C-alpha cells in the first residue's frame, strides 16, 4: 500500500500540470444586436487578461449550441498579456432572439461562462417555413389549433408563436367572443425580428354543448388603424365525464339506441335539386332519463330539423332532418349523424345516411 502511494506521488511530479495562471475576463457577455439572416454568420469577441505570475492556457471551449463556433489562441498566455476569445453565430434558419452560452476551460480546473445574445431578422424563405401564416407585419406559426377529444371539466393550454418581420415595433392584439377560450400574450410590444407567444387557455366548463366545436380568434397585427388581421381557429371534441359514476349508477343509467342506424335514400337525381327528408328514432332502453346533448353531422349537406332533448326510460322519440345533396359530388355517399347523450356506455351513437347521386 505504501509503495503504491509513493509511486503515485512520483508520477504526479513527473507529469507537468497544465498552466492556469490567474485569468481576469474584461467582458463575459456579448450582444450581436439586430442581425440579418441573409448576411450570414457574424463574429464577436471578448477579452481576458492573465494577471498571474505564470502562463495560462485555454484548454477547451464548449458552446451550448451547434450554431456557435469558437476560436481562441493555442499558445500559452504570458503573464500580463491580453488576448481575444472569439465566437461566431450562424443565423441560418434561426429567425428571432437568441441567447447562448459558452463554457471556457482554463488550465485543469478553471471554468468561465460567456453569454452571447442577439436578434435575427429572418429571410422570406425561413419565415415561410417557420411562420407560414402571414398577417401583414406579423407572421404566425399556424392557423389551426386542434385539441382533439376533451372530457367535460378538463382544460387545454396551447401556444401560438408570432414573428415581427418588419423593422418597426408592433403591438398585436386579438378578439375572441367565446368565454371558454382566453388569450394572453408574452409581450405587449414586439420589436423588429422578435418572437411573441400567444397563450390559448380553453376551459370546457364554460361550454354548454357537447360535440365538435370551433372557436375563431381574430389576430390583429398592430394597434395602428387599418392593420391587417387574420383568423385562427381553435377546435375540440367535447365529451361528457362519467368517471365519477358508481357501478350502481352505471347499471341504472340510460341506454341509447338509434333505429334505424342506416338510412338508405336510394338514387337521387341531381336535376331534382330539392332537399330530401329523413327520420329515425332514438330509444332509451335504460332505467334513468336520457338527455340528448346534441345531434349533428360534420357534413354541411345534412341539417337536423327536429330533435328530442329528453327521453324517459323505456321510451323513444323521433329525429328528423334534411339532406341537401346539391353540394355532394356524383356517385355514392355515406354521411354520418352523431348522437351525443348521457349514456355512460354509449355516449355517442352514429346513424349513416347513404345513397347514390346521379
């Protein structure tokens, strides 16, 4: 054991340590300011001084992102010398503000962190890819936010990014008349090349109707009169929540059935042009009262003209509708009608409307 310790001490004396000196950084931050993507990579630098009695060596540097390159002297820094530590930021495909860090290793142990920042004014090519929706000075990352299926009582949070593609500061705003969807912004004023994030918060408890919903939101690009605006759409499918029901409640709950669940209208002649009527019954084969939350079709060709709202246990009620087949293409069609109710086992039933348009 003693021989091993002595050998380790001897090797430590024989292997020279990397000189570290005493380094003082004159700057540890650098701001590129507003830079154009089309101008390509841009280089900046900070300075460091060796204030110690020994030479110092920069042994490595690690940027936080592959978009940043570094350059520094390989030779030892003599006592009293000042040198530059340089870095280059590549803005290609990176419009908007950025902040990166570079870890610099001096000698064996010393680590310094350099922070660089800036703002990139993007090219039309980059902006059309990252922010394809254009609304005057403001570009948006998307025009539709789809929440999919949402259980009543739950919430959804979505983010929409906007980019100021001009050299002026803008102040975007929005208009939404639906109380279930609130919108907020990460910044009131958006500088040239800046990114703003719009937060959309959906509270399903503010809705009274189940099924698919579409909530339009008007995004106004600036506070100046006549500023361009565009409409984005929030969509969701709202379903009842049965998670709190006991087994006994489920057993006594309503049971929803449609009869028939396939309506064949046969061959329809285009020249007739007159909407075709149809009807079907909804039966409640359960014990409890059945509430019909909604009866609808995702096809604009179908309009429900009469529908029940409540059906007692063991009873049935008729639903009536019209098919305006003038908008349908020639050939066979198969359109769906959806029934949403408080049956925990079958909260959604489907009726098919089929036929052939000649």
